[in-house]
C-alpha cells in the first residue's frame, strides 16, 4: 500500500548554507506540513457541502436568485461558520510557516550572513542595486504573509527573506515540489525539451526568480547557456546567488533589479521565463514588463510563463470563488484580477504575433523515488494548476502546471 503521508522535513535537500534546525523546529515544520495536507484532503471538501446545503439556499431565499458572481458567493460564504473555521486554519498555517521559518533563520542570522558573504563577495555573478526603488506592486503588501515581503532588509547584507523562503518552501507546498523545491523548474525543462526539442538557447532570463529555485534546473538543462536570475528583492538575490554557488553553479548570474528597468541590450535573450511571478504584480506592471520582455527577446526567441490559468466562460462559479481565496486572505491582491485577464491579449499587446502563441500543461517533476507520488494527487492549488487553457490556443495537453507563451 502506497504511503499517503508527505515526506518529513529532514528529507529536504541540503547545501553548505542550509540553516540548522533543532528537534522542536523540525517537529513544528512536520506538524504544519501535515496540517496543510489535512486541511486540503479532509477539511476543505466540507466547504462545498456547506455551500450546497446552507449558504446557497439561504442566499436564494434572501435575494430571490442564486449567486451570480464569485463576489456574491464570497460574501455569502464568509459568514458560514464552517468556512470561517477552515479559512482561519489555512491562514494560520501560512502565518505559522512564516514565523517558524523566520525563527530558524533569525537565531543564526549572523552566521548565515557570514556564510553567504563567503560565496558572494567579489563575484561578478552577483549584482545588487543599492539605489533601486521597490516597485509599488511589491511594496504595498507582505506577500504570502511574509513580514516585510521579499525586499525588506533588517541588517547589512541581509539574507533573511531568502533563507526564510527556502526553509519554509517545504511547508508551503506540503513537500510536493521535490527535495530541493525545484519540481516546477524541472517541469518547465521537461516541457521545453519535449515540445521544442531543437531549441538550444544561449542566453536565458528568469524574471521574478526569487532565490532561483526554478532557475537552476534551466542551468542544468542548458549548461552552455548564460543564465540570468532577476528579482526585485535584494535578500532573495543574495541568498539565491550564495545558494547557487554553494551548489556548484557558475553559469547563473543573480541580478537585483526592477523588471521594468533592466540594463540589458535590445534582443539579447533567446529565452525569457517567468514562474508564478505575474500574480504578484499589477495591471500596469504586467503590461509594461511584458513589452519590456518582448524588447529584450531576440528574433526566434521563446517567451514562456507558468501561472494561474484564467477563468473561462464555463469555469464553475464555486471554483472561481475557491481560486480567489488567496487574493483576500493570503496577501495576494492581484491574484483575483489576473484570473479574469486574457493573457493572450496581454502577450499580443506586448508585440507578439498571435499566430506564434501557445499554451499547455506539464506535470511537476517531484523526483519519484525520493518523494512519494502522493503529491501527484494533492496540491494546495491543484485545481488552479490544471491545464485549463483556452481550447483554441491549446496545442499541448497536461496537468498541474499551466504554461503559456509565444515565439518572437
């Protein structure tokens, strides 16, 4: 009988910078991981029952009609005690995950900064812009309930946000993204190699790369390529660069920069990648940065994005409501808006030829044999990661990770 429990935290990948955890911290991470799994498998399904048996009938009685929008449904559901119970627990697991990760890093911050500096100092593969203004979309909220978001620096040479992000990634994903947390990046590589077998990029830009978790698989897959990981959070970039160096990567450059103000030449990249980045921006920023990416892409280059799929005309109202949760309670304000935007219109408006657009899906690569296949049946956002692209664009079939993009 297959093991249906998530792997334990001690099975995560380690490197020279990995923060040490004691017995109680390890137990706390395992508890939070399993609580996330329990909420997803056992508690969350009760919300639909509450909606069908109590909330929907009560709404119809009061309004004389069924809910017609996801906003109608949210306003009705937020007063239901079962939904309140589930939502409070889900929010609390994220807050505890952030505080637990910060606790681990803060108690050894000086030591971790010293280790990071030993890999960072004097390297031309790291660039920090001390004068960069934090983009407005990033500065307005503590994303994912992370105190200070990705960019706040509490000390000189700070790496807190990056180290916390890596330490808690296992809990956030319930162990479903492999021992290194890079299942998404390897899924992208699998998609590209299967779909575009002759594609051999020489320069790759990963925009909104964070600590480079999903960037490093690109460098693995194309070792002759020059890879750039760009992010607006200095602590993320410092940690990501030191982590990559500690893991033996010398073909990845980490750049601290705003995606709207990148200092690269026109047409200088063969592949520009974003992975779960756009939902943390804004309407203005996504339009502006996509045009910037078109400018930076060389003729014949690939623009590929992994994101939340759009709502379609036939997306059930309850699913729309469920997928909006993070916008309201997980500090992801653009999440809901992005769901109703036509990403193909965005890409076309950026300059891409409509005839060269595509979308599809790919299965996350979770190192079968190391991490149990249970995670293929459970994901915190499983319903969002399914391939649900517009049929007229859909050339490739798959599930779990939704991708769209185009060729220049």
